[in-house]
């Protein structure tokens, strides 16, 4: 027994020594992930810091959902983030990667809704497009053929002869996943040949239906959505793709582009009439609840009706309140920290 105790102490000492001093000492809540969710989490963090002066202010980083998930799922311990912001649900592959690295219990909290918005500078010629128009404009190989369209008129004769130049999110972004899943794939899958291909060769189907052109028609604008706003103003006639909050925040500078005749508004997003409507999430690493002070309180602040409800303060930042049932479920999870399972993940 004596030998075993000494061995255990020695092993623990070795483990502690292997952890960087900065990681051992961290007491701040650390949040990484979506640039879309970032302004909401930043606002919650500021409110939380004022209400809890004895707890260090949270650190919130805009890394993109995909890059944030890699950091979040890399392991348990102070060297790894506590919370993930996500502009889409966590993927099954990410959930499995978390589990493989010991992140076995995660609480999923839906914090509101957002609309994947298309926008132009004020007075831009593009006012309304269909899902098919967008697919034909920015897909790398629409319906399996090289994309030769140079102007919006090339994809639809009723659209203006404005050069196709779309500033959008990179592959690490949850907004990019939303673009692929909510806009591009539905337009592509409407083609019977593509629907048949999905059954026969899903990898090729995904390449055709979700691949984005790389010849300048689509420009990877990085994770800084404010940069896209600047690009639109500096380059009249161009189109940007980002979360609705950035469109609303810059309503005096930008105009939303309707999709299938439905403009991006709070009402059209909350009713899911707008094709780009999507849910936003935070994911909490349950193993950190006791080690890092304030995580439960932070999640509770996010889930308050006064935060993300129909009259919550996050609405002024562009968040759209979730339906009643979703908000009640989120508030319950923020209290119980019930771990999620893989059911329904893709």
C-alpha cells in the first residue's frame, strides 16, 4: 500500500509538472468559436463580469465554429477552452473527436436564431435571387459542369449583368457549413440526377452540391465579418454572406438580398420562412464545471429570458429569439447541465 501511494503521488507530480504554469493557473472562463455568435457571447461576458466582480472576466475568441471545435475537443484541462460558440450544431465527427480526447460530457444550449444573410451596399442592383441562382453563381461545378458564369445575368436572364463577386466565410466557419447545407445543397438536390447521385456516390454528390468556386467568383473573406461589410462598401455590386446581426447592425450602409422572394428580417427568420434561418448554440465542457469558477453562472446568464428572450438585451445585437419551447429547454439544460448524446448529429 505504501509503495502504491508513493507511486500515485509521483505520477500526479509528473502530470502537474508537464502542464504549463499558465494553464495550471487559469481561472478565466475561455470561450472559442463562431464569429456569428461572438458578439452575443461578448455581450453576455461583459454583463457576467459586472455581476460577478470576484470572478475574472471571461476570455472570448472569434475563431470560427470549425476551428473552435478543434480547440474545444482537443482535451480536458485548463489548457483547453471551456465553452464553444457555434453557428451550427456540432458535427458527429466533432462529437466523436471530443470523446476520443476525453471530452465525454458536453451540454448543448441553443441560444437563439440567426439568418444566413446575403447583402449588398445600399443601392446595389441585386435585390432578389432564388436558391438556384445562388448555387449557379458560386458553385464550383454546378450540376457537375465547370462554372463559366461571369455575371448574375449569366445564371438568370432576369438578373442584372453585374459581375459575380461574393465575399463569404471560409471552410472553418459554421456560416460556411450553413451556406452549404441551407442554400447550396437544397438547390442542387432539387435536380433528379443529383438526388440519384447522393444514393450512389455521396462523396461525389457533396463535391458537386457543396463545392464553392475558386476562380474569384467567391472570395474567402476570413472570420472577420466586419471586413466583409467594408468590402461591400468599397466594391459596389459585390455581395456578402454573413449572419443577420451584421446586416442589422449596418442597416444604414447595407441592403439585404431577398431569397426566393423573402427578405432577411427578424420576423422571417423567427418563422423560418427565410431560407437561411438557423439555430445558434453554445457547448459547455462539463468536466470543467468545478475547476473553472463561474461556468454555471455564465451559462445561466446566457439562458435568462432577459438575455435571449423576446425582450432580452441580446436582441439589440441582432439575435433572434428562439420559439418558447426551445428557450425553456435551453434554460433547463443551463441549470441541469444535462450531457447531450449523438442522436440527430450528422
